[in-house]
């Protein structure tokens, strides 16, 4: 028993010695650190400063992408009988020999007969209006020159995703801030936007567009909407302007624009197919003589045929006045704007199925589309 007691006493003494040793080492270490800091403060400070200098973050954003497209963008100035009437934006999208082709919106040049473009170096160049399509809101201009103009790189809209970075380059506010760059994302794809061609409250056509929240201002029309690589994926065309609406701009997908432009350049764009009818939307017919037709149909939407042109495709196919057109090839027709959109997917000479509501029942008619130089 005494032996156990002595063992425990030895163990306690060893522990105490270890603790004392640790404390001595700790205080000696502290004194050594203090001495280093006291006698060599400059060395420590310089070391810290050098380390801070190595931590440098530089965000160049999309500057390199902007540089790729910037000089291909032009300010489009439209004149009528030598009087300046409007401006917008455009860009060089193609070179063929000494011919440069530029894209812009039809509504930028629609009232003019003479168009010039201004490049980033300040040079003003006369253009030729090759052609246009008012329903696609596309116009093609050309320049014949030996100058080495910048040509935009064309991207692939099909590969873009909602949330991808986009930016627009344009000349907002009537050239006051030419070549302004605004940045955003793709907010939506395949947006169907109703458009009025004459600034009225009635929609004339529907456009399939890309939606972006990059700022689109007056004067941006016709300019490029680009991806983060500086490739053009759309042509800025319009934006929603209304109380409570902000950051809703729209662009024509570049594939649609170039397809139409190539047709214009090659001269193989024909007239749009037409039916030969006068039409009225439900929304505009409630307080007219056609209200009873709407009420008796129990339909929520459709297009009322108010008259049929003699010997027209509609007349030959059996469409009658007071019919309500409700679908084209299985696609619901909710307004005259959508009717034109679906109709213009077909070619002159095509035969399509149109369903009308007449005398309490649906009637399916086969209509062979024709052309008379008209567009409806």
C-alpha cells in the first residue's frame, strides 16, 4: 500500500514538472516573438505589403466581346426628299466582293427614299436600299466600297439559354449617345409579341422574338443584340412601354432575320399569300352590328369575316361574310394579328385547312392561297 502511494506521488510530481516546462516554453516563445517584432518591424511590414499586392482582382466584363462588334455597328439616318426624318441603328453583317450588306429594321427606313450610315470613325456613307419586309421588320442596305469595313460575327440563337448574358449596341435618343452599350440577359425565348404597323391600338401582326432586359431605347432599333462572345444573336426591334413595365425589350432572332435578308438579296421574295377578306377582332366588334354574332356563338375569341372579295381565294374556298375564323391548320386564331402570322407561314399556291364557325356549327374549308400583290 505504501508502494502504491509512492508511485502516485511520483506521477503527480512528473505531471507538475511537465506543466512547468510547457509554461516556460510558452513564455520563452512569446518573448522571442516580441523581440523579433520589436527589433525587425520593417521586415514584417514589407512582407505583409507584398502579400497584399498579390491579391488583385480585375473585372473586364464584356469589353473584349464589345470590341468584336463595335466597329461593325452604324448609325442609320433616313431622309425623304433630302429632308432628315429619322435615325436608328444597323450593322454590317456580310461582305461579298466589294459589296457590304447591312441589316436594320424596316420601321427605321420606312418613310424614306435615301439612307446614309455613319461608322465609328465618323465617316458618312451613302447606301442603297436593297429591299425590306415590313412584317418581319427587316431592311437590307448595301455599300459598294474597297474600304475594309468591320463585319459582325453571327452567332447561333438556337444555342442560347434563358439567363445567358446579352448586350446591345445602338444609337439611342436620336444619335445623342451613339454606340451606347447596354448589358443584360436573355429573359425569354420565342416570345410572341403583337405589333401595330401604324401606331394604332389594333395589332396588325405577331412577331416571334427574343426577350432581353438589356436597355433598349429609342434609336436602338435595328442594332445588334449579342451574346457574351460578341456574336450577333438578334436584331433589337421593340420594347414594351407602359406604367409598371421596365426592362422588357425584344429582338428578332438572327436566323429569321438572315433568312429573310438572303431572300431579299437574291430577289426571290414573293408576295405574302392572301385570302381576300375584310376582318374584325372580337375585341373591336362588341359595340357593332356583329355583337349578336359573337353572343350567339358562345366563343371567347376569333376573327369575324365582314366581307369577302369576289373571286378571291376565300370566295373560291367557301368563306362567307359573318363567318368566324377560329383556326388555321389546327392553330387557334384569336385575332387578326395571329391569323396573319399563321397564314404567312405558308406560300402562295399552298392549300390549307381553315375552320370557321357558321350558323351554330364548325365548318372545315380547304383554301388555296393566292396572290394579287396584297398582303391580307
